[in-house]
């Protein structure tokens, strides 16, 4: 009897351990560095100009700052007014600090490749947003649609659409820069960049949600990215874009995940082996 209890409590602590380790990992693993969109300005800077060195120091500041903050803005002033460069980054509100820094570093690298030589650029990955320009955009609301993606229409399913609308209404109603919601199989997320006032954030998110409902109709997932905010939902099933892309990217989070699984499997085998030994020893004792 006592032996059975020990085994049960061992199993319970094992399951608890697995749960504790896996849950935060799963949310973080879900497509953190999946590429969503980019944009570059028409204007180009002169190579090896003061602007280029200011831009490089701005990008370095963004990456460094992401190790301790989920939002920041920078203005690098040059010797002349035309060399000034503005920039910001915003991580998804549920990212832990190391993942935020990893994401921003990837976004900056991506921007450097895609927007080589242009004065301004913006890159949105699943987990973070980076933008810089020589014209200031900090603190200004921007509701231009930059990315709209609707999943396949599932036909009108009153239950799914009812949950979807309820989740979106929840997102619109809850304040804050980062908003998540869920009901049934439906998941929703909305986020503003940290430079908006709460009123501007509310206005931007409300518009993204209205557009999402209007444009994506009965689609089983929808993504609506405006200049300074976004709203997304998925009704479960088919929205595996992010996880598919994530499978290809093989990022750091996934490796950590595999290591943890591996170690836990090792611990499990050890526990089972020890339990087995105890049982045999117990029998011999009798
Ligand atoms: C940004 O840089 C481009 C190219 O040097 C220049 O034409 C433009 O006027 C600049 N914009 C601002 C706001 O300084
Ligand atoms: C930019 O950052 C500074 C401090 O780092 C902060 O005081 C300011 O409010 C920020 N501006 C915007 C528009 O977010």
C-alpha cells in the first residue's frame, strides 16, 4: 500500500514537472520568428555616410534594449539634421525576455537584408516588430493596412462564428497594449506598439478588429496588421501556418524544447527503473 502511494506521488510530481516545463515553452515556441511582412522606403542613403553609421548604432540599440524590455524607442541625432534616425521595436506581450531579444535580433538582420541601403524599413515577425526611418513616426497613429490574411472560409458555422465574434469583442473591450482571449477552440490576440497612447491603441485595435470581421467573413483564421497595431484570430483546425513555418525554422526555443523532453524522458526512465528496483528489493525483503 505504502509502495503504491510512493509510486503515485512520484508519478504526480513527474507529471507536474512536465507540465511546469512544457507549458511556457509551448506558447513561446509557437512561431516566434516566423516572418510576416516587411516594408522599405523608396529613399536611399549614401553608403558610408553619417546616416549609415547612425542607423547602425540605432539598430544595435534596438537589439541590446530587447534583452531587458519588450518595447523601446530610440532617436539617434547626427551632426546635421538630415542624419537623424528614429526607430522602435515591440515584442509580443507574452514573450519572455530571451525570446524577445532573439526575435528582435532576427528582425533587424532581416531588415538589413531586405531593406539594404534604404533610409527606412519595417519587419514584422510573429513575435516582434521593428521599424526605423529618417522621418519621425514615433507616437503617431498609423492605421494603414500593411498585411491582411484570411484563411479558407469554413462556411457559416454559427457556433464557431459566435465564439469568434465574442473573442474579438473581448479583445476590443480589454484595455492594454497586449490582449489575448479565447473561447472554445477560438484564439485571439491583439497588440499595439508601445508608443501609442491608450486612446490611440484602443482606436487602432478597434479598427483592426472591424476590418478583420468585415474582410475575413467566415474564414477559419484572420490576420489584420495595421501600421501600429494588429488583431488576429484562429478558430482552431486549419491555422497551422505558423507551426509549419516554425517546423522549418528550427529555432533556439525548439532546441531547448527537445533538450527538456530528452532530459525528462531520461528522468522518467530513471524513476521507473528505481521503482522497479524498490519493488524487487521489497519482494526479496519479504
Ligand atoms: C530622408 O532621407 C532622404 C534621402 O536622403 C531625403 O530625401 C528625405 O528628405 C529625408 N527625410 C527627412 C524627413 O529627413
Ligand atoms: C521614447 O522613449 C523615451 C525613453 O526611452 C520615452 O520617454 C518616450 O516617451 C518614448 N516616446 C514614445 C513616443 O514612445
